[in-house]
C-alpha cells in the first residue's frame, strides 16, 4: 500500500473533524441571522427552519434602525474599535521592535511583565479604572473606552509581534543603518511590511473582544451619546416583554464588521497563523 493510499483515510478524517467543528461554530451565527428575518411567531414556532413567505418579516430591522438609534451606536463602536486597534498595533509593534532588537538591562523582565497582562484579566482592575476615569473626567466618553481597550490589547500584541520581529533578518536592518536610515525609517519601511501577517492576526484577535464587549461600555460609558452596539441592544431587553426581533436584527448587524474584517485580512491572518506554527 502506497503512502498516498495510507494517508487518504487520515485526510478524510481530519477534514470531517474540521467540517464538523465549522458547522458547530457557525450554527449559532446562522441561527441568529436566519431568525432575524422572521416574525415573532416564526421565531418561536420554527426557530430551526429558514424564513418562509409566511414567516418572513423585516420588523426587527425597521425597529432597530427606526427606534434604537442603532446607527449612532454603530458609529460609537466603530470609533472605539478602530481607535483601539490603531494604538494597539502602533504601540505594540514599536514595543515589540524595541524588545526584540535592543538588548538592555531588564529586557527579559519587561517581556515577562507584559506577558502577565495576557494571564491577568483587566476586569479585575475595574474599580481602579473607574476611579481613574472619574478623576480624569473621562467617564461617558469614547476616549475612556479606547484607553482601556488599548491597555487590554497591548500585552498580546507585544507577545506575538516580538516573536515575529526576531525572525526579521539582521542583515536587512544593518544594511539600512549603513545607508543612513534612522531607526524609525527602518521600523516603518523595512520591519513593519515584513510582519504584516502577524499584525493582521493581532488585529483580528484584538477586535473581536473589543467589538463584543459589554462590561466596560456599561460601566464607563453608559450614556446615550456613548453607547456601543452591544450596550444599545440591551434597550430591547425587558423584564416582562423582550423584542426578540430587534435583538436578533441588532446582533446580525453587529456581526457584519467582524465578517468584513475577516474577509479583508483572511489571507494575512492565515499566513500569520501558519508561519507562527512553523516557527
């Protein structure tokens, strides 16, 4: 029996496991989107079936757009997420470059200190963060959320990017220094383009917790002007009556940015994951 013949059952088994996992992971998302196009009776009567001409209804989307001020919440979430991602990638890449390129006293301890941020949840410091934001006058501002999410995402960004930056050729960087390039030019023009797959990986892993977070928007920015998508969806939750059409429609619309980000960065994300696995 040839090697190709022996490996065929293994390949089939591996693909079967991956397809099963994919179906399990996508089932809740498909269920939410599918039921967002149904009437209330269709949601409770046949939740596992696609919309039919009898159950199809856009009342959830009209309610969200018309009554929930969803566009404003969406803009707030977009500003917070994009702003946080920008600072996480910028400061994380700069810190990773410094830790991987320069050797100084406390280099290893600094890396371990930043790694602790991955293991210790930032929510444990919620009281201290709230006191700091109150003293700074940043409560009910998007700036407060951007600062918190930047601090939350930096440890993982530094940890991932520093490992990739260590793989960048020293000869390339030294050649740039011989040509008279400054360290900032070497960083932005030589190093950053080579670690774009890892930056895409960091962006995806950082964006999802920020976009889906309910904890800090509820504590730091609960006002009507600063509500995010996840916090705005709570408007349709009631003690006695819950507007499930609007909730499912809001969640379906909230999924769109994550899907768009994945479509844009999917190739870079896969390259970053696979190259990290090989290394």
